[in-house]
């Protein structure tokens, strides 16, 4: 057996197996196969085979989706592949799951900030109307119209 660093190897797609295989150049099994890589050294041939098999593997896409939630806000979710459930709108598509999670976190932070701004606006209106509270109570349509009237007339300024 010779020195494997000085032997000539090739990597070819084995149609029967469905993946790339490493062959010695003088192997009868490699006859008739189109080489995707060729060179000296068993280790470099093995590395090339692993790389080529990874490149041939289909990549999963991660979709960041949104839809209207039960309470009127937006709900967000990450789907692998196409969204399986109906009613979801694709906001972004990422190749890496970690990037999809970062995009999801950014969307959730924006939603929460907008919700907090609305809450602070309502609390300000309630204080202006004489209600001192740290929680937003359930408001009727008439209450919301009164707060909007205070804002539109300029009486909301504290």
C-alpha cells in the first residue's frame, strides 16, 4: 500500500447512490464517471467530497410570517419551508434559522413599542380627564371618543 498523500483521487456523483463518492483514480468503479474534483491526497479528496455533498443538499428556507391576532394586534411566527397554516403573510425569508429569529425579534419589539406608545397615550388622556391610574381600564367607545376629542382640541397638553 502506497503513501495516501501522493495518490491521485477523484470525487464523482454516483447516480445510483444519489450522492458524491470518493474514488482512487485507478479504481474500476470510477470508470465512466465525470469527476467533480480531482487531486492528490486522501484528506483533501475527503474534504472535497464532504463539501460537494453539502452543496448538493437542498437548503431549508425559514419564513417569518404575520397575521392579525385574536385581540387585534399582530402575531408573528417562523415557519420552516412554506407556511403550513392558512392566513399567514410572509414578512421575510431567511436561509439561516438564527437570522429568521433575529427578524422575528425585531418585529415583535416594534409591535410591543407601538403597543406601549398607545398605552401611554391612553394613560395621558385618562390623567387629563381626571383618572389617576397606572393600568389602562376597559374603555367604552364613548370613552375613546372623549380622549380623541381631547387630543384634537388641544386640551390634551398637560
